[in-house]
């Protein structure tokens, strides 16, 4: 493992997803899943999210579309929160999911809107 890339990834992961999310993910890792957490942190968050080519907001926008199309609701919930942290508005998230609906199908769009509304409700309740 590249320790400096891992640390860079950990910093970005915490900034986007929040300390509590990252702490829970890392604390929940066992001997079986720790290599996955290490790779996600080092490669996804460090080597890719850490690149200068796109701002985090744009990376979030792309992830929302891809994750919703891949039908990964748990990941989508986390990345909706991250997108808001990275400066996307709820209206912009709506626009992304409308694009998803047109290009990937109504079921993907409908589920993405439902999941976003759940996240928004949780965030509003926490205020």
C-alpha cells in the first residue's frame, strides 16, 4: 500500500463523506473486508478523487449518475450526501436524476428520486 496515497484518500474521503461515515466504514472492517476499505481509500479516494483534472463537485455529479444507473442504493445515499457537501444543490441533483431517467430508464430515475428524498428528509430532520 502507498501510505501517502492512502492518507490523501482518507483526507478526501472524510471531507466528502464526513467523519462519522468514514469512521463507521473503517470500524466495521474485519479481516475479510479491511483490504477492500484500504483499496477504496487508497485508489478511489486518493488516486482518482485526488486528481486535479475535475473539481469534487463534478466528480460527485458523475458519481450520482453512474451509481444510480448501477442500482446501488446504499452507495447512492452516501454520495448524495457527499454531493451536497461538494456544493451541489438539491435542484442540481434533481437534474442529474432526470438525465438518468431519460438515458437509463424510468425505474432508475424513480428509484434515484425516492432515495434522494429519503436522504433530504433525514438531513432536514437533523437540523
